[in-house]
C-alpha cells in the first residue's frame, strides 16, 4: 500500500464502524491529508461541515481519548507537512509559527465556552474586583481594569509592588473581594508569586 498521507489515513479508518457524519469527517481528512495533522478540531469541523463535538466523537470512535490525541498520533506517523518547513524558517518566522500554534490550541479550548463563562461569573461576582499586574504586565492589567470598570462597580488596580501591596490585598478582601485577576508575563517577578500566595491565604 502507498505510504502517502491519504493512504495512512485510510488505513487508520479501516475496521471502524463510522456514522454518516463521522464518514464525512473522514473523507474531509483524506481530501486534506497533508494538512490533517495540523488542523484544529474547529478547523476540521468547518471543513467537514459538522459540529466541533462531532469531531471529538469521531476521534473517540477511532479509539483516541479525544481529538488532540488523534492529532498527536497523526503528527507522529505523518510528520511530512507544514511542520517539515520549520527548519527552513528563520527565527522570526518560527516565532510567528509558534504563536499561530498557540492560537490554534486556544481555539480548541474555546470550543467549550463553559470554563470562560464560569470565570466571567466568578469575576463579576467579586465586589470589589482586584486586578493585579506588576512591571511588564502592568499595562495589560491597566487595560483590563479600564474596560472592566465600565461594567463592574468596583475594580481595584494593583499595579505597584512593595510593602503596600499586601495591605491593598487585605483591604480588598475585607471589603468583600472573593476573586483576584492576575496578569503575569514570562519571567514574572517573584513578588507576583508572593502576592498570589498571600491573596490565597487572605
């Protein structure tokens, strides 16, 4: 049998009893065989004209824990494709490709909006709502606090460290705060970790 991406996919699908919707997904993957290992569940659902949960059920029907596991398998057995180009990318292109992959993973996570909705309700219910962001992350915290204040009655920006930070966390907690939103960038200062630990114990 040919070792083409399409042939490998056909081999994977053989022996499985698939529903008409699942066969449609399988056919779409075969048609886009070279790109299949790099498609998010949302992209594959759009390509096949089905729902994202249908893609998840399809992966489970093939014996995988979910679509991410299926995609990992496809990448392992069929490495040829967009990933093979990575070695020819310069450092700037590699950085962009990394962000594209991050966005694809984010799109997959957002297919289930429930965690985001729960977080939104948790933050909305906190009165006041302290927003923490130190040093490089202070601009993100300020931006969020600015827009949050348009819909939340009491947003408190914590963008300065030092000895007063613990006092401001205490003040927010005693005023009724039940949650704290923190913005932190890579190589965040230890002060952020300490502040979060203090907030948890407050």
